C-alpha cells in the first residue's frame, strides 16, 4: 500500500545545505515541506565523518540562519588558539538535530522521513519498514544531493590493496590500541591535513609519519576568515590592498600565486614544492608549523596500488612496510559535477552560489525562491560557482567573489538580506554612516573589483592557452 502526501516542496536530503534551505524557506514563506533523507538523523555527511573533524571556518559562519552554532568563544588551546571556535562533528550533528526537533517539526509545516530512499517521481520508501510514499508536489522538488559531499567512510579506496595490508578510513584512527611502526597518510586535502594533525597531537613522532601528497595544496590563513573584531579593520584593509596589488602587478598565474604567498594571502606547506591544488582549506600558522615537521613527504602522484612490498604511484614506487597503517584520505569531498541551472521546470538543484560557502548559498537560494517569481531572474541572481580544484582556480575563486559583489551591488533586497543573515561573514571593513562617503567608498570598491576581474581574466586566458 502506498501512502499519498501533498506538500509545497519535496526536499531530497537533510544535510547541511538542505537544513539551511528549509530554515530560510520556513522563515520567509508559508510553504510546507517534506524532507526525505537516507540517514538516521539530520546532518548528511557529518553523520559519518571522522569523529575528530572540525569546521575549517568559524562556527559563527555555519549552520542555518535562525539558530547560532556555538557560543562565539575564542579557543584558548590547540592549533586554533586565538581564533573563533570550530564546531566538531558531534556538535554539528547535535545542532542540526536540535534545529529539526525544536524549529522545523514544531512549525507544523515540515514532515521529516529519515532512513528513506528517494526512488524518483515523487516516490520514496523507508529502508527500515519498506513503507512506500507518493508525494504530490505543488511547487518544487529540491535536490540537495546533486553536489553532495563524499567522505572516505562512504566508499572503499580507489586503488587495489594486497591481502594483509591494513588500509583504513580516518574514522578508525581513534580505535587504535597498539602503536604502528609507521602511519602512511594518503591524500593532501582537508581530510589528510586533519589526519596528520590528529596523529601529531596524539604523540606520534613526525618521523613515524609518511605523507603521500599527490598534489600540494595552496592554503588559506585562518586568521583572514575571522569575523570582526578579531580580524581587525586595519588588517582587513592591508590584506585587501595586498591582494589587489598582487593581482594588478602579476605577469602570470604562477607569478600571482607567488605574490599572494609573499603577502600572506595564500600559504604553502613546503617551500621545496610548488602547490598545484586549491580547495579552500584553511590552516592556522600553528597548524602549519606542525605540518612542516613531517619530513617524509612522497610527491609521486596518486597511489595506483599497494602490494605487500611496494606502494606504486603515478610517478614511481616506494617500499611498503608490513608494520604500517595506511590511512585513506583520498575521497573527493566536493566533486564538481556538470553545472546545471539551479532553478528549472519545478526543480531546484542546490549548488554553490558563493564559492566554498555551501550553507550560505543554500540559504540565499531559498530567499530568492521565496522572493522572486521568475526562474530566469532567480538564475540571474544565483549563477553557479564551480568548486575550485587546481591552483589556477584561485583566480576563478577571486573572480567569483568580485562578480558576486558587482552582481548584487545594486539589489537592495539582496543587500538587506545579507546584512541580516547570520551566515554572511563579517569580514569587510565597516562603512561610514554618511551616505555620500558610503556611496563613494562603494563605488571605489566596485571599480577595484572590475579592475581585478579584467586582469584575472587576462591571466587565465594566457594560462589556458599554454
């Protein structure tokens, strides 16, 4: 027997972006929502993430608009000391559970179905009982899974492994009860960085760590993504000027990245290897100092296979140790799928509007959905920004930020919404109260954004032509 349900919006998934979207939709409309999710609680990939993972951005900039995450405290210990707190996986899962139970469900406008698989065409079934449901959607289906996050615990390693070789996802590190002779971290993204730092913090000597780094990453200094007043106004201005000068004076992509590194806008783990990746990962200077203690870094590309005696990589082979624990950190967390319009034919496909800010993007998309009647206008306001991957993508990252500023500068509605959004980071210098002075500064900022975009486009065109 199939149970029939009617709703305004059918939302597939209950991860971070789904929660941010629904929260804003409930606040800004009278819509009803059916939430269908395969996990046992809200939070998506956070429910299966490694237990020691933390946000790379302050808690104050994550979650949903209607409810703060964390207490705006400054960490006093660890690699994040001196900066705003970073929520852990358990905190995030608890937070989303509270949002569901204390905001969504009491509203009377949300029906939540965990442990459910969406079958398409408005149909889903519960994986526990097999009960089937058919949903009649009055407005739109919202697909929050198209650009879903994948963490290592969700999939096996993508390379063959010989029998007897111990390869684990980072989730299993806290279960260690006997020390290994060597810990081999495979992958240099956020997950690999977190695994290295966690092992170092738990007393593993740097000499007992081997870091297989297929592509060295450019990193963002976490000091530059702190809300005011911690990120001081004078530092904000100094960093912006340094970035502007680097862009305008650069003669090539590599020259620009070197200038940004010299100015402290971008960081690198080792001065011996030029980074070729950029994925928006952030580190503190204290964490960077710890990572630099790892001297056994393997730079032969991706792992092809691990045998009982060797680790075969794209660019060479190194010996394998029978006393090693291999930690697979290679899942492509934010794989970039082909871009599709966010708003089309009764369907909303959540994707990033602001690069590397998925929850802000989801909340803004919900505001635009609730405010504007025409899908063409909505897509003009919310163009998709691809996830960065390569070093040259930093330029596209900067282009996107500037284009966002130019696109929304004349829209009072979007401007007002961002001023009141908890998810809008407070990292811009304060504007003067005097309307004339404010207008002058705003026009100067827009002119600089146009100048930067013109130069960034020239640099990218020359780079792509090589």
